[in-house]
C-alpha cells in the first residue's frame, strides 16, 4: 500500500473549503487513489473556522520569525466517508480566512501579503507533521499551486527538515498566473523575516522579473520531482511566452517550464469529472432556487451594499416563473479577467449577443462573485438589458439547477488551464460555447460536442465569439437534428478520473 499526502489551500471533500476547480481536484483524486487500495491524507489550513467541529490530533511545535510557534492538527469529517482517506486541517490564529470564498485574501496594495503569511505557517506546520510521522511513512507528497510550494522550500533549505527529502514530491499547477511573489528582505511578509535561520539561495528562488523577490510558483516548478499542468494543451501554452491580451502562456516562467520539460519532469494530464454518485438536481426548480438564493443573500449583512441589486434581480427572475424563456444561456464562474475579459473589453459585443438571444426569446443567467470591477460591470449590464440575469452570489442548489436546465453553457475564458464547468455542463447534455484555449481545447470539439471561437488578436477573438454564438442559436432554431446530435455527443463525452489517474501513477508518482 502506497501512502500519499495531499497539501492544498482547498478541499471540497470537506464543507466550506472551495473557491474553484482546485477544490474539486483535491476532492476527487484521493477518492480515485483510495479505489486502488492506496492510503491518502489530505491537509488544508483551517482558516480559523474549519477545525471547530474537528477531532484534535496533536500539537505541532516549530520555529518561525526566530520564535516558537504552536499549531494544532485536527481530523475533520468529510461530506462523504471513503476508505483509506483521512482529512485534516491545521489551525493557528494567524491562519485567517480571506474575503474570497472565506479562503484567500485580496491585497491590492501589497499582493500576497496576508496569503504569504498564512501559507508559510501552514506549510511549516505541515513539514513538522511529516517530520513527526503524523501521516506515517509517506511515499508521495502532492502539492497544489503556490500556496503549498513553501513546503518544497522548507524541505530543500531548512536545517530542521532535511529528513523530508526521502519521499517523492509532485507539484500541480492549477493557475500559473497567480504566483505568490514576495520580497526576500525588509518586509513583515518577507522570506527572511519568517525564516531568519535559512541561508537564502537567491538565484534558485528569485523571480526573474523582480530579483529581490521569491516566486513560490517558480519554487514549485524548480524543486519538485514532477510538475503537472491540468491539461495537455495548457502544458503546450505555458511553454510559450505570454502576449497579453491575445495569448496567456508562461507568464515569465516559460524558461523554468521548458527546463522542467527538458528534464522529463513536466506533464500535461487532463482533469476529469465524476459520472457517478453525483448531486442530482430536480428539474423545474431553476427560478425557485434563484429566488431562494436571493432571499438568503438579502439577509446576509455583508451583502447590504448590494441589496438593491439583489432585489432588482429577484424582480427580473419572477417574470420567468410563469412565462418560461425558450432558450437559456448560462455561466458559472469567478468574476475575473481570466473568465470574462472579452465581455468587459467589448460591452458592445456582449449586448449584440444579448440582442440575438432576445430574438429567440432567450435569457442569459450568470452566477458568480469576484473582482469588484467585474461585479459592477455585470450589475450595470443587468440594469441595461432585460434578458441578462446576474445572480451575484454563490449557491450550490442554484448552480446544480443551472447546469441541469441550461441550453447552452458559455465559457469565454481568456485562458483556461483545464476547466471543470464545461465537463459538468456536458455531463447534462448541454453544448458549450468556449474559447479554443487550454483545457477547453481538449474537451470541447467545434460542431461535434459544442462550439468554439478563436482568433489571432482579441478583436478577431471577440468577432468570432459573436459569430459562433449566432451560429449556435441558428442551429437550435433551424436545424434541430444537428442540435440534438451535438447534445447527444456532449452527454456521451467522458473525461474520467480513472483514465487520468493511470497517467498520474505512471508519470507523476512513478508507481507503475
């Protein structure tokens, strides 16, 4: 029996510990590993809340900032119990929740200031737990994104944790654009302040653009035994330099990635979806679940600033309770540049698409929270366009209803390492309209399982997006056999964890 440790900022196997697709992956991959009779431990930060109903396991005592620190390890009960999987959280008063999904901080003046602090404490406590043998004799440590990369720094350079070098370390890149860059010196959230006893190898750790800073994403790429991107096409993308906004590639880390690839350490393996034991929504509840979510958000004191807009959305959705639209386009996503750059770049194109949708008596429903600028943009568009419904919040029941009852799922990502949403939509037989990039390129085939737009410049991409949207609606209106065939193909498509885990075991874990 092989023994794994997963180290991550998110884990959707436990309640209230997810901001995006990384949470899904950290939930699903251990479950597939457990089916192979291997053992998995999953550890995430507590964020000062997730430990409250947990079972205390042990104290973790270590040194940071030249002084003693004590963290606590708790075992927590997952949403679903699986054999051979144990879920943990690490609690320390300085590992605090942020405003993004109650996990991450948005620090506009000093990027990554608060997140660096809490993830350094988390990674050091995790290193101490490994050293103490809390997780047993580990074979594989699998880390996810920059939040876990400090563990590699500690293993490599910290004099107290040299014993950690005996197991294999795998590093998964979920989003290369978010890199965890902080100064080496002269700042509270700097490497030297937190690790004064560590002699810093600046050349091995530094960001190529900001040479007085550590880049934790780069540390993960440089020091891991295997590096993994979450789709084959995203691997190809990140080996090339970015040309913003037309192309998002290696984001100044392409040379590190090329080196890893030349050393046989870089692998592109597609994320997957579940096709059994899934939440099944009841058909016909889309509008009821929208209203329920709106009432809940209206009672949330933190959302008072947008109460008028939530009421506006409620009024808008009520008209569809007794007068159902003939066609529903939907999107579920974090509201960021990555996800909706094209719409904010060209509101005219967005309104053109809504006008075309109005011709078929259709509506576009968008659910999400995120960047305040994008939230404000979509609120303004909702006031201006009667068939655009912006549900500015988070609701699992509403999301399930949207995936079930939509006719066309829209995913215009500027770049997309993999994407889970398109798989969930396709699972319900919903064709997707996507940008032909990254993992979307690997999962949606134009005119076979959905629709894809592309172009060499953002103007061409936006133009083609509008054309493909029109094409999709035209097929739905006038060529029902083709539409039904695309629906059937989408529903039949399978992106299974079993297949992806075969590649994990052979390429990442070196266990086959």
